[in-house]
C-alpha cells in the first residue's frame, strides 16, 4: 500500500480548500457574497511567513519560473513596499498557484477563537469573520455552517502535515519561513 507523503496530502488539502472557496463563491455571488476577484489585493497588505512545507511548494513554483522572473521577484522582495506581501506585483500574486493556506482561505467566513481577555482569562465563544468586502449586509453568524471554515482545524491539519514533512526530511519541526526571504532566494533549498 502506497502511503501519501505529507506534500501529497498538502496538495489534497489545498484542493479541498480551493473547492470550498469555489463553492462559496458560487453559492454567494455578487455584492452581498464573495466579491474576491483577480486584481483585488486588500488581503495582501501585510507581510507573511509560511510553514516549511508551504515554503517547499513555493520554492518549487519559483524554481519553475524563468531566471529573469525569479530575479525580478527577488528584486521586488528586497526593495518593495515592506507593508505589502512580497509576492504582490502590480496587483497580482506572483506565486498564486503555490500560495499558502492563509491566502487560500482569506475572504471566506472563518471561525476562530476570540482572544481571551487579559484580566479574566474567561473563554469566549468563537468568532466568525470574513473580508469586509465580502458578505456585505449579511450577518455572518447566520451563514450556513457548511460555508464557514474553522481556523483551528485548518491550523492543526497544516501543522500536522508540516510536522510529518519535517520528519520525512529531517528538518526541525515548526519552522516558519518569511515569504520575502523565500522570494529573495534565502529560504530556498
């Protein structure tokens, strides 16, 4: 019996999340639903780090690019706006096919644990949030449960796959790679 590698399972997870996104966009189209589209880059207005397994996928995507494109990305990562994702060039993601989980899930309703109040340490109910451009005028708490991603579950699965890959490759577990460093060529290899 052939057991899938952690990388193969990551590909399956990415495909499931992408299909979930597509279902959400089809189920809730238009101004009061999912408005994500090519050229909308609000979710790219920060710098990101990725898990080591995601960094491998991105590094392979980068290696497949012509040398000129890699050099352009490296220069952009070095000299670009430090408050914007290093992969965002002219409003588009330069590594879209290999984008990490955070990018694949952004925009959809996602459930996460609210931060615990510092003084009381009282646990609060989970919060559902989405990109403010999506689901305008809708109460996110009223969306069907099958349209809400659970951040804790996704993070745990991604972490487990990253750990499995670390064991497969002999790398330390839990490493994170700055996307800008990866694009600059420092995080590859």
